[in-house]
C-alpha cells in the first residue's frame, strides 16, 4: 500500500478536494484524508512522490491566492469535484461586488438587457419591444426566421414587482452558478430552460406572456437537485426557500393571486432544471480518494 507524504492541510474538505483534483490533472498523485486536530477535523493532502513536492507547492500557492481561478474550477468540473466558497446559494453575501460582476459576464448581460427593455417600455416603447420580442407560433417564425423570439419573452416584464422579483432570483442563482460552473454551463441552462418554458406556455396560452420566471424556476430546480444529488459540491438552497418557491408555483394554478401567472413556463422551467441537474450527475463521474 502506497504511503502518501503529508503536504498541506485544509480546514474545509472542499478546498482540499479541489486542489487535489487539479494536482491529479497535472500528473501529481495525491490523496485527501481526514485527520483529527485540536479544533476538530482537518483535511490533509498527501503526495505519493516526494520529488514532486516543489511543483505541488507552487501550484498550492497559486491555489491559495485564487481558488476560484478558471483552471482550478475546470479541473473540478472534469473530475466531478466542484467546489464553491458559498455553502448556500442564498448566503449572507449576495450583494454583487466589482469582482463578482467581472466573473459573471453572462448573468450581468442578461440583467442589463432586461433592465434596458423595461426602462424603454416604461418610457413609451412597450409596443415596440413587445412587437420585437414576443414569441410567435412556429408557422410564423419559420417564415420570418426570427428565432430569437423563442427567448424574447424572458426580457419582457410588466411591472416593477415583476422585474424585481425575477432579476433578484436571477442574480442569486445565475451569478453563483456562473462562478462555479462557468459561463458556458449557465448559457446552456438559460437556453434549454427558455425553450422548455416559453414553448410550453405558447402551446397552452398563446404568445401573450413575458418574464424570466421560467428560467428562474429552472435555476432553482437545478440548484435544488444538484445539492441533493451531489452534496459534496457545496451548492445548496435553504429548505425554507424551496418550500416558498414550490408553494408559489402551486398558488399560480389557483385564482387567489393578484397577478396572472405563466404557470406552464414555471412548471416546465422547473422540470428542465431538475433534468439538467440529473444529467450532470449521471455524466460527471465521482472522484475516488
């Protein structure tokens, strides 16, 4: 049995596993073990080959300086050990900093477009934006080739409450997922959930609807299920918010709310997010340490 030489110690397992994933990707054999310390439990990373210690130390210094660097997150993605500094998607630090904005370009672009469309609509151009962005039946889109309309309803909002509710949740879920998984995966979530949500709503109630709540419910479903399927990834949502969003979804099918809800968009958005989380769980292998 190979003896692993103690190399570096972490107070949290996620950091140790993330560094270990990257080191393995660089051809440095290593292993993470839980060890007892005075403060409780620590997570010690050991090396198989002492001659690789200098190289490993240099990488560790880079990691400690910026653990969220794309190369470390990419290694985690490839090995199934995704780590996040946020234990919950709704942690206390949800206000964006400049660094957050720079690391979440797609989230920010969607926010800017949504706000710009809403301000323009309130300034007297609502009919223009509705004509430009409203979804159409497939027969019409096949003739005009205006396929962006499949995503257009995401950017149409009809009141301050409507846009604030959607964009707060978009920022909370979207920005955190983009930091952990990268822009590409958030774009995949956005595209797939938009198609599920908007097409289902079109088929049931016609083209007169708008809002990003279908996408929001997809991100919620993704976070909820991936937190359940892969708890070691450190992505989660408090149970109270799960209950709130599910109750809000159910209330949409009643007549007691003061607003009309795009119920099919919410439901199929949620389903798409859960399915994407399940697919990720199936296709990303678990790392053995």
